[in-house]
């Protein structure tokens, strides 16, 4: 995509929830729900810079050193008992304009991380830091939360989780995601005003088809 088209895509994606994007294209990669925001309420959008840590800090540090504004640091920690990022790492990431950090593994210094505006996703926390002895491995495809993330992939995340896709995949799903999100917002307002959810849903028709042994799709009309 051209720079102008990419900028427009990102501007529209900033208004989209992860759930709407996932609904728009159910084949989109979704990171396992065990990888959660350290501080709820943050939103993530950016392009992946990857690190295969192999149980060590050096790949993570090298990825941070290479990161540009708007990038998301995506880390396969390669271990389940030591942290690969903390307050100093996250503060430097913010200084560099990094859009967020996603760790398939653990972080630490969570009281400080919760105070930062930087969205950090991880499986949990521990005070024990990983060593820093291995040759860095960055810029490779990594497995994070059960899905593959490649350098340059886009990540969109919020309290519901993280959706991963190429720029073209996000662009192809975006119009549908916008329609879904507008429709759900309007329907929620209608329900709040007293209209039943079932007035907008093909519930009866769908149940009948299922009982008759047919396939069907539960629909809200948008």
C-alpha cells in the first residue's frame, strides 16, 4: 500500500474493536486469551517487530534497539518462569514511540507498567529476570499465543485480545468491521431504549432450521 493508503487504514483501524475485526473475518489470526493486557483499558495498533528470545533477554533488547515509532514488539519468550521485559524496557519503548509490547511469556515491574500509557500484553508476571547471554534472534516469524506473527504483520488489540493480520487482510476486513461496529452500537442503544434484542435477531428461524437438520446462521441484520 502507498503511505497515504496505509495512513488512512490506520486511522480507521484506531476506531475498530478487536471483536468487530474478528467478526468481520473469522479466519483472522487471534492470539490466545491467556495473553492479556497488564493494564486494562489500553488499545494496541501497530506493525510487528519480532524477537525469538529463547529464554534470554538479548533478542528482546535487540528488537527494542531496532524498533521504530508505531512498531509493536512481539516476543516469543521461550520460557515460562522468567520475565523478558520490565519498567526500564517499557519506558524506553515509550521514548522511542513504540506502539506496544506483546509477550508470549512473562513481564515484571507491573505497578509501573500499569501507570504507563504503553499497552503491554503478557501471560503474567514474575520478579525473576531472564539472563542476557544468547546471540539475538530478531526479524523472524514467531509463535505467539498459538498463532504465527511475521515481521511487518499488523496487530490490533484491546481488552478482548489481539487480532493479527497482514495489511491487505486488515484492509479487506475493515469495511465489514465498521458496519458491524456501527450496527452493534445502534442496536445497543435500541435495547437500552426498551427494544428487545430478539426483535433484531433471526432466532426463531435459526432454531427451526437447526431442529430440521439444516445449516443456518444466527443474524442481527447487519
